[in-house]
C-alpha cells in the first residue's frame, strides 16, 4: 500500500457550507475518492453543516447526484457509495445565530478523542463567527483543526482581523489556510525538480535564467459569481494567493529539509523580497483588463458586464478580469530577473504553466545557415495534461551540413506514471487529518502577500485608471503584450494554446 493510500487516523470531517458549490463539486468527491482508495477508517464520519433546512436523506441524495455529475467516468460505484453514504450526516445550523448548534453538539458527543476537522467552505466574513460558536459550544478539542478557504479577507486589514478572530480560538498549528494549487502533483514536483536533480539547481539563478513566466488562464467567465467577483477582481481572486504561491516555489532558496516550517520559512523570504509596485511604477509593471464579447472554443460569449450584470448607478464596472504583472525579487539569487505573471478569464485555453527561459548562449560557433539558436526553456504544465518539458537545441537529422532545430524532452505524468494520482483536494484534505501543514499557508505568508498586493490596489485607486478591454478568446489586452515586449521578450502563447 502506497503512502497516499495508507489509512489515516479516524476523524470527523465537518464541512461548513456543505450545500455550496465547493463542497459538492470538490470536497465531497475528494473524500469519496479517498474512501474508495481505502484511506478512511470505518469509524470516520463526514458531516455537512449549512443553513438549508434539509434532512439527512435529502442531503445524501444531493451528494449522490453531485458525485455522479463531477466524478470522472468509472469512478462512481455502488459499493463505495453505500459505504460513503453511511458516513454522511447533515445538520442545519446558522453561523450567525445559535440555531442548530445544540444539535451539532449532540452529534459530536463522545467523539472528543478522534481528529476533528472543521472545513470552513463559507465566505471569509463567517470564519470568525463560526470559530467563536465552535468555542462557545465546547466543540474545539486538542485534536481539532480548522481549514480556511481562500480568499482570507479582501485586503491586509480584513486578513489580519480574520486571522485574529480565528487565532483567538485555535492555535496557529491548528489552522490550515488552504490553496489547492499547492496540492497539485506538478506544483510539488517543482521541489523534486529543483532539489532532487543536480542538473537544475546550479543554474537556477540570475546568472543563467533570463526570465520566468507564470500563466493561469481560464476559458470560463464569472459563472454566476458576479456578486462576489465584482468586489474582488483577478488580483485578489488569483494573484494574491495562487500566483504568489507559485512564485514562491520557483523563487525560494533551498530549505534545510522538507520539514513543514523549513519550507514555509523560505517562502516568506521571497514575499518579503518582492520589489514594491506603487504609483511611481504601476503603469510600467501592471496591466488590468476586462473581457468584451467574443468567442471561446468556437462558441459566442458575452462581455463581463453582460454576464455578471455588473453595474453601479448606471456606470460600467471597473473590475479587472485579467491582470499582468512584471515582478522582481530583490535578492542575490534573482536580482535583475523579471517574473512575468498573468491570469485572466475568457482566455483561448484553460492552462496553468510556468516557463523558465534560460539565457541565450553567449556565442554561436555554427554557420549562419544552420538556423536560429533559441534559448532553452523549462516548461512546467500544471493543468491540463500535467507535464515537465525541457526545450533544447539539436541537430536536424540528415546529410547536407549542420541544421539546428528545437526539440523537447517531455515528461508526461499520464504516460510515465500509469496509475491514477490524487486530485489536489484529495491530498490536502488528508494532510489536514495527518496534521501536516507543509502545503498550507502560514499567517505571516498570507499577510505578507496581502501587504505587497495591497500596494498595487492602492496605486490603481490613486491613478483612477480604467480597465483595458480585450476580446473574449484572446490572450488579454494589447497592453499586456507591450508590458513584456518593452523588455525584448514575448509571451509563450502559441505553445500554450497547442498544449
């Protein structure tokens, strides 16, 4: 039995917001698949908590329908569902009042000795009130853990307030701030790639790397989340958490070990080394965009304003659905190396990718007709089709002299590792039970990321710039192309679209 299928300690998993999209689309399928893998003990229980007035049978029916819809073909089977369904329970309780909390307390009576996980799949404003209710009703035990979904607040002040409220009930080692990107196999493979191979770490610095690109592109629009998204935008929704975490893993120094604090100590150093972006350099280092009507995957789609119904007092929304940044890490390893970050909705392809472009060879010994020597690229594809690709220059086979062409060494996870590997949530949900916070964010990480991000938000507000339009199905506004081409570089769009 492999490490990721070995049974974990008996637990009670309480999912607050248990009728919401995240719970039904991601959390419950992940727990079901861990049950199917034999990782959950017979005595473990899963309990959904929500304001919705449902009985247990109704909730089980809702869960079964969600599993059949969201699991991949062949993953749902009746035997596993019978076992998983028997674990499920449901309690209607209100986070903002005492309604239903006596019943929740009764359901947990006599279970203080097992691991108790409170997963708060709710709006961040409820993290504090739920934690305080858990304490007031005596539900927090020594073996309790609480999981906080992103975003933790919408700025530094609100993030600190939430951390204070939750921290008033739970010790820091009991708090798991989740970013599911850190649970992806390819993201974790960044650690293996850098620190288990002598080939890469000696050239992972400003002397050998020309620049780094991190792209997280989505084909979807706001998908009915207009109310939330219009008060958030791409910088808060994606950059402050997902892209910042990827930046940390690419840029951090080697930790002394994979100990949970050693890894997180190195990540916080990256965040503290980021060059500030403020009013004086905001125009040169950032681009904000918002999609207009266009076509994605051959289908016509509306504009952000149409899809979100986003307007106020007759004025169009100035919320960004796309952001591109030029970021610099001011330390010895990365001084002078730009990191270009971008994320957007309604892009041509759903893709998350990290591209490390190495410096050009200092001198070509080949004749002019041999062809152009392009810089080596290391491409880490996070989704879809997880892979690691190294682009090298090689001789084109055949007679007639030296002709150079680019060739790829490609590690496809699906082809190399024939067995199924767990989804990010599967891994992270079990890491909480194990008490392993390595792939979760510490309080100082969250606040450092907000501190840096907030300076960009403040500069945008002071300048009063409007978002730049881009057609749905394109790679963002033309200004994002100018952002990188001013430095004599270009986005690697063609390779992403081709996969």
